[in-house]
């Protein structure tokens, strides 16, 4: 079974798995908010880290701040606490009283962690008090992390940045912080969409490089989607959902497959086929692992995510080695896209290391998305340039082919095309069922016309005869065998029909001669049908035709 067929089977099953996981995730409400007031998402000065409550799980971080009525009343639109968490349970107390909690409150059909979430907590409800204290506790979503006690001041969790002010001001500040990484992601998404539009256009116009553009477009779309999900902006559209956490992990798993398929299709460098096939199949298997592990309640999904990241890191080492080996093998400096591939791969590796080492970051691609954008833009320019270069080469090749196959003066086919046709005809073994006929037509007095009236008049005579032959026998059947002789190859054409057409041509030429003040055109024409019983080879058949025409043309046979 080929790698391509295996991929098709796996992708079909994977699609079913993804649909099931998304449906189950949409029905889950594991990351559920329980608040006495209004709810929905990092740490400003004024907050102090304090000792968590006695009932808090191990690994909990507690932040505390005291607010006054004057401070709250100075904000427009009502004061709000706004922050974003990732796989973190949240408990908020005011003056020691429980007011808000998030996590471990609902049921879950898939996934045992929440992913990222946005939190709003309005403080205006506490205006009756002159001064009040807000305490926020952050604890890991899974018990495995909660059992790890902090040591040497190292935190398992990053304390989120807490925005304070009106709801609109908090959202504006949060969007401003997410704008640059989200903007880079959107540009990459637009590149992918542009490539898919080009793919559709080329498919409609029957152009080349359709698969190349298609793989590159899908790769760019998935990269952009993954970056956008990690930028924080996606949380504004899906505030509480395991689907986003699951989808970004799944995209990480299948990216090697798409990138290597693009490399294979575009043929931008040489690579080890076995290793590439291994990573292609392995990425699809990893995608299945992501889907299956979403249904295992005792396994933290962050473990699965970390496993995918480690596999992706190994794959990046392979990509770096592949590009470096290609550059060394060619004994020259790497091209700019190749250098950007290496730099981008190194940047992603650094981001992965920073993500896997505590304190854990929310954004996996904090640095690498900018290098990826530079690589995609550079490679886009190179792909478009390669496309137009290939179109120019194709046009030149078509022009050279037309010069060889098509006579520039008369527009009929040339002698090389004549020999090619007869070879292909006999190679296909059709002579048993189909009959081949040859009509020879020579302008007997062409030399005399050239000498008396000039070469322009001789060229005009050639054009006139070729037009008459094309009109009666079809343009694709007429060949110019030499300076003054034309040949017509016909398949399964009755002899009576050929004789009738020759008589019509003679009449047309006579009428033409009568209308001309200058020299006349005198034609000599003959027609014969090839028979394997009568002739041992096509060469002897052609020689017999020329003999009947009255002119020995043995020089033509030298090109067989």
C-alpha cells in the first residue's frame, strides 16, 4: 500500500474523529463560571502576591489588592477586573467572601483541561463599602500540576496581566496587546487565501503548478490559523471552549505533513524520501493520537500537547538538516528562503523550549511567528517568480517547437513532422485496420518563377498552393517536404475522393493562372496508398511515389 493511499485513509478517519471531538467539546461545560455577579480576561502594579487560603490546592498563586471608593469612582463606565488564563482555575474573594469561580464546575465529554479563558469581574457592586480587598487565586487545572509545590521561587503558572478600569477600556487595552501577534497571523491567513484563489484560477484556466499553489495555500492557512489561536485574539470570539485548545494542538500535529508534501510537490530541494514519508505518516498518526487522547479523562491534555511539540521539534531538526545538507551538497551558500527556513525553525525551537519550561507561557509562538511571516512572504515572491519564469520558458519552448514542426512561410507542417507522423503511425500497429495514403504535389516551375519574377513571387506561389492544399485536405495533413514539394498524409480516405480533390485543385490552379499577369504555376501531383504486401517499408513506398511523380527524391530518405 502506497504512502499516498495510507494518507487518504488516515485523513478520512481523522476528519470523522475531529468532527466527533468538536461536537463533544461543544456539549461540554467543564470550564464553567460560577459568579454572584457579571463575568468573562494579565499583572498591573498594585497587586501583591500573598499566601493562598488553606483550602487552595498545592501550586496555587494568590494575588491581593485593596480598592477604595474614590479610586473606583474615578473610572468611567464602572470599574472592571479583566484577565486571561490558560488551563487555570480561578477563585475571587472580596473581603474574604467567595464571589467568583471558574473551572472544575461542569461536566466534560472530551478534554480534561480548559485551554484559555477570558474573565470579567465587575467591582461596582461593592461601592457601599469605603474600602474592600480583592483576593484572586490561580491554580492549575489538573491535579498533576497542583501536586507540584513551588521551590526556589519558581512558578508553575504565569501570573496573568490584570487590566483594571471600565469594561471598554479593559477590552481596548487587551486588544492593543494582542494586535501585533494577531495582525501577523491574519496576514499569513490572507496569504493562504490568496494562494487558494490562485489555485482555483489556475485550475479554471488549465495552468500548471496547481498542486504547488494548493499545498502552499493550505500550509499558510493552517499556520495562520494556529498562530491566530495562540495570539489571544481568538479568545474574544470563543471565550470558553476546549475546541480552540484542541484545534491548535491538532494543527501542530498535521503541519509536518503539509509542509513536506509542499516540498515534494514544488521540488525546491532534494531530500531523503524515506525520512520524509516517515514524518508524513507520523504526523497523521499524531493527529489521531490528539483526537483519541481527548477522550481519556485521566490524561492531562497538556501532556498530549507537549508530546506533539516535542515531535514537532524533532521534525524541525530534520528540516534544518535537510536544508543545510542541500546547501552543502550544492557547494554554495543557501538561498534567502532556505536561510529563512533555518532561522524560522530555530526560532520555533526556542519558542517550544520556552513553552515547555516553567513558568509556562500562554503564547507558543511569541517570537517565531514574525520569522515565519518573513519566510512566507519571501517564498511567495520566489514561487510567483518561478511561475512566471516557467511560463516564459514554456512560451519559448512552444515557439521553438512551432519553428521545428510548422513551416514559417506556408503554415503547414515541416519534413521532421512528416517523418514523426509516419513513425508514430506504424509504431501504433494500426496498418492492419487503417489505410495510409500519400499525395505528392510539386510546383514544377518554382525555380523559373524565382528567376523571372523574383523570390517574393515564388513565396507567393508557395503560399497559394499551400492554402489550396489545406482547404481541400486539412491543415494538419499537409507537409512541406522541401522547397517546392508538398506531401499530404491521409488515413482511410477513399481513392475516388482523393482523385476528385486532385482534379479540383488542378482546376483552381488553372483559374488562378488565368487571373495573373505574371508567370503561371504548374503543378505535378500524384497519389498512392500504402500496402504492406506491395511495399516492404515506408521508404520504398515513398520512393515509388516520387518515381511516379517523375522526380527522384532519394535525399529525403536520408533523414529516416
